[in-house]
C-alpha cells in the first residue's frame, strides 16, 4: 500500500507549472487529431499525423511555422480549427479554464489561482480573478476592433466579398493579437506590402499583444504619467520602444538598396516595410518581404530580435524584453563597480538577476543544442537551421522557407522547441522538479578568478 501511494504521489501533478506543460502538450495532440479529420483538408484524404501535429503545435504555441500552406492545404473547417487553437494558446489554456470556473461558480479555488498565476505571470494571488476577466475582456475588445477595421479594408480596398473580407479580418486579427503569425495568404503579407492600413493595423495589434495585459493596465491607468507605472511596465514599454526603433533604423539601412526587398519599393513603402519587419520578430511571424532574400546583417538582426521577443506575461515568446534589459543593467552596474543593480530608481533583487541570467543562458544553450541536432538530422545550411531554431524557440514563425524541407526528425525537434518556447524554460524546469529542497547548511565561500 505504501509503495502504491508513493507511486501515485510521484505521478501526481504537484507544481502549477506541471499543469501548464501537460495542458499545452495535450492541446497539441487534440488539435492534431482534429486536423487529421478528412474534412479539415482542402483536398480529398486526411493529413499525415506529423503534419497535423506540427501545425497544431505551432498554432497552440502561437508560433506560425508551417510545413504546408495554410490557405491552400486546409479547408475552411481546418482553418477554423487552427484559429481556435491560436486563441486557446494565446489566451492561455489554464487561464481559459479559470475563466470557465469563474463563469460557472464565480470563485476560484487556491489550486486554480496558483495555476492561473503561473500562466499569466501575476505576482498577487488576490488579483487573479481580476486578471483573468481582464485578459478575456481585452482579447475580445482588441480582436473585435481590429477585425472590423481589417474587414472594411479588405472589402473596400481589395475587392473581397463581404463574407470573405469579414473572415480575413477575423483570422488575421486573432493571429496578430496572439502574436501567432498564421496567415491564409500563401505569401503572408508580401502581397499587401504597399497597403499602409493593413501593415500598420497588424503592427499595432502585435505590439499590444506583445506588451501583455499587466502592462496595458498600468498604461491605461496612468496614460500621461509614466512615472506612476510599476517597474515592470516601465521596463517593458521602454525596452520595446527602443528595440522597435533600433530595428527599424537598422533594417532600413541594411535593406535600402537590396533590389529583392526594400530596394524595389518607393521610399515611403520602404520605410513602412522596414517598420513592419522590425515589429514582427517580436514573435508575430508575419512578413512583408521575402526573409530568404534579406541580407546577412538583416537576418542576424532578425535573429537577435526573435531571441529577445516581447513582454513577460504576454502572448509573445523569446527570453522577454525584461530579461534583456535587466542583463544590460547588470552589465552596466558591474562595469561601473556599483554594488546594486538599479533601474528607474529601483534596486533589482539578486534573485531576479539570477533568474535573468538563467533564462538567457538556458535559451542560448537550447539554440546551440537544437541547431546541432537539426544539422545532424537535415541536409540544410546551418544559417537556415539556426534561424529556424531561434524562430521556433521564440515562437515567432518567421522562416527562410526551409520549414517544409525539414526531415521528420527535424520537425519533431522544432515541435519540442515551440512548446518549450511557449511555456518558457523556467516553467518547464519547474514542472520537472518534483519537490523543493531546503538545505540546512551552506558551504564555505571561496571566490574564483573571473575573466
């Protein structure tokens, strides 16, 4: 009996992070099963299990990498399944379950609050009910407003039928706000790269989704007094703005004379598309120019932006802008010999510094190992596979066009990267730890030589 109880205790889910990881894996499997239904494909016959699993995982993890053309391979039924998976993954599976519990019983138990807090990034259990309802309301309002604007644009300016325009607007609004990057257009936004309304609408929607609910609440409460925002909001907004502007300027410089990208456009269109391509590596995945045709500096810059990603507790992936900014402040403090790391007149605790270093180094190590594994299982160029690995881990969805050429083993590696990128390395590792250990002793201290 004792052995049986211990075995059940071992197998039971203890940490909130375990629920999150299991939920995303389960949703990917269920989504794959639905996409394998013959009615989900545009042509007779069912989709292979691997293709269905890759697409479902990409949708649930709001990545956007695809091995088949979304608009060409899938039927309307299949596209609706993908859209539902995007909404489920972007909103948060456990957050959605918390919303259902709130609607049915008007209260959350402690376990449900712990799980929702782990997924939404909220640091106060007392705020969970408000956060869950707020995330739901924000998602509905933003997606509906953007869908309506896109619907009118596609209907009036692109000669789409009323129904088709409404569908295109809804699909791309949900995909953009959840930073998914899925598009029913075979060339993503390349065919619309001279439409400022569509590109700017999608860019603004991606930025909103990438900032996260907790930041947007701070901005909405004090729109004219940023000094009253909390530290997380200040770091997220400031770093996001810096990365977008810096990426915009550098991409304009690198690609201005490239005849295969911005060089073939007018000056206003070139500036517009450079902005779009600077925003999208924040984990959105839409592209208005051919990524494979970009010059090497531009591709390297895109990899850096994908690796950093968006805001914490948002639909974005990557190591997050707060991690990137915090590492910069740690470096600055060390170079100046300051004993404390200070940001916006607030001292950063040592635990947060260690977590930032852990997240960044884990991500770097994951990219290196994943790229080596992809090189061992595919006969493609290293730079393309590295780009693919960073895009998958950052849940971005941008690609140089080699995703469909990956071997079966490589596709499984990319699927694992997408799930890891969506739940986050800290969440995954917390899920693997069965119990916390408190040591009753500390070792003697000795300092090694550094550098």
